[in-house]
C-alpha cells in the first residue's frame, strides 16, 4: 500500500500568530482583515481596554481574540458580515440598553453582532465589559473563600 502524505496549509492568521504575543496576534488579525471588520474589531478592543484596564488579551482556538479578567469576559470573532462579541457569562448580565442581539437562546452566553453600518453604543458596551469582569472577579473570590473554609 502506498503511503500518502498531505500538506495542510495554515491560515494566514495562524501563520501570522506563530511566535507572537496574544496582543500582537490580535494586531495582526486587525491588519489582515484590512476592511470595516478590522476597524470594528479595533474599536471594540479599544473600548474593552478602556472599560477594564487590567484586561488580559489572549489568542485561543486557532485564532480567536479573547479578553479575560478572572476568566473570559468576551471573545471577538470576525465573519463575512459581522464582528461578533460573545460574552461568556452574558446571560447573567443586566443589559438595560439591549446591546445583546445574538445567541439569546442559551442559558450562559450572549453576543453582540456588529454590522458594517452599526454605530457602537460605547458607554453601554463599557458597562457590559465592567459588569462581566466584576462577575468573574466575584465568582473567583467566592470559590477562593469556599476552598479556604474547606467546603
């Protein structure tokens, strides 16, 4: 039987991210997109960092920007027609301005789909980011307290 080897081509973003820090990988993704999606991703990234200065940027799942503080706050996926911010614990967050417009059926995550012409409610987004970080921090503190009591 003849052995067949197949070379798999890595995506441009996977190649670009090798050896780079997560923040550099996100920079590369924004540049690689080179259109409104890159601009929108850069805009939401800036707002996340303004809202939560201690946020940690990660690069997971073969090319997804992730923002964390005591756990995942949100991810930033880019598709052909939307930039999607998915909040890991979005169903537990108050959303008085109605930013969440996607992934509403689940019990955990909620997302915001941004289209090309959408104007971002910057203050409302910052409030959600802060609330998500606070929820993560409170959850982590509760687990630590439980462990210290031995329960």
